[in-house]
């Protein structure tokens, strides 16, 4: 048996096309062009790549994308003042602070300072609470939104399925579990201290893995026919000295057992950026309807 590959790259392109059409409609109706500003503090090379992708795709969807680069020694007061200025700017509908931040900056305080209606990453406590409660006004984190979309391309009705989310971070695992619960799955969350992980994984119809541990999930951990989504991205060196991206699932084994599976790269990654654009469009539409 060989699993169906879930082509995140192609599906993300569809999401971006839908967003671009929505942007054009909003601009025609209201004159408003959605704007996303990314704040980048310091010079993390991986963050540079992510930010460039986000801004390029924002522009390609017809939105205004900007990067505010701040030096690594920026104080918390300066960063909070920048966020406050963007909160008050009506041309900015989405604000994203790129992580990781330099160690002297308090992530929680920065996230709390972003106006909830512009918090397109969905990390502000108000959006976390709204996501947990399944409220419509919630801005839901981009990666779990993208993952749910991928799952729905192969599973029409998730109701009653057994779902396991491996990884319990605020960015991926926890909001992912809440979304799957919202789809009426029976959901468990596993983490680094879970003792019987292979056994739990074997019971899952839907398995989402977000740990950052390359190859953690083996083929014989899977229920035959399961839908398996690999969120993990780790940069690994090849014998030729190149860098390649590897996921948390042992792909060559899993593809023999799963019903459907995402590759790394080309699975979840492109969906995360596509849903960032989607969240920004939604934020702009809500801003227009509040006028
Ligand atoms: P994190 O480090 O914040 O959390 C990792 C979670 O995995 C923790 O809950 C931890 O308990 C759990 N874990 C670690 N080792 C484990 C093990 N051996 N068994 C079971 N659970 C274990 O990470 P994160 O921010 O949630 O990211 C997870 C992975 O997903 C990383 O590889 C990251 O690069 C990737 N990621 C990808 C995207 C994307 O767009 N594709 C987005 C966000 C994160």
C-alpha cells in the first residue's frame, strides 16, 4: 500500500488565489487594500528567509506587505512603542512579530500588546481564548488552520474520528487540538513526557505531529489508512554538506502504512504562509465592516 500524498504546495496556491480574489473584491468595494507589517528584531538567518517569503507572497496576493527591521539591541519599551504605533495605523490590518525574539525581550508581553483584531498570528490571549471557545471572531493560528485544511482535502467528515496531536506548543499543538475538537474528533495531545506514544499513535485515525524531532514517528506506529500530517521542520546536513529539511515522521516507512500523508518540504509549510494571508484579508474585511 502507498499513501496518497497531500500536496500542500498546490493546495496553498489555491488558498492564495482565493485570498487574491478576496483582496481584489475588497479593494473594489471599499478602496481598502489589506496591509500586513512584519516586525523583525535582530538578524536570525532562518527568520530572514521566512519574512522574505511572507512579504513576497503578501505582495503577490495584491496586499501591502512591509517589514520593520529593528536592531537586536532594541529595548522592550521601543518594541512595544512600535507595536502601539502599528495598532493605531489604519493602513495596517495585520501585525506579525517574527519569532524567535532576542532573549532580553518578553514574548508574552509583546504578544499581549498587539491589538487582538490585528493579531494575524492568533497568539494574543484574547484570540487564544476565542479559539479555545470556538468563537467565530477568533483569529486562529496559521499553521493549525493550514493543517485542518489539508486534512479536509482527504477526510470530508471528521466527526467521531480519533485524533492524536503530538506536540503541545501554543503555536501548533494546543490550537490544533482545539480545532480538531471543533470538528467533533475525539482528541488527545501527546508531548515529550507521554509514556506510551507508539500505542496511542496506532489508535489515531488522524495524526498531527509537531515536535521538531526528526523521524520520531515510525511506520509501525501508524494505524493502516490513517491521515498523517507532518508539521515538523528540521534543517539537517546531507553527506554532501548541503542543508535539507526533514520532518518528524519517517516518511519512507509511513508512506507504506498511512492512507494519506504530507511530505516535508511541500506539505504544511506553504499552508502556514497562505493562511497568514487569509487571516490578514479577514482582519481587513472586519476593519471595513466596523467603519
Ligand atoms: P516546540 O518546541 O514549541 O514544541 C514541541 C512540542 O513537542 C512540545 O510540546 C514537546 O513536549 C513535544 N515533544 C518534543 N519531543 C517529543 C517527543 N520525543 N515525543 C513526544 N513529544 C515531543 O515546537 P513548535 O513550535 O510546536 O514546533 C514543532 C515543529 O514544527 C518544529 O519542527 C517546527 O519547526 C515546526 N513548525 C512548522 C511550521 C510549519 O509551517 N510547517 C510552523 C510551526 C512549527
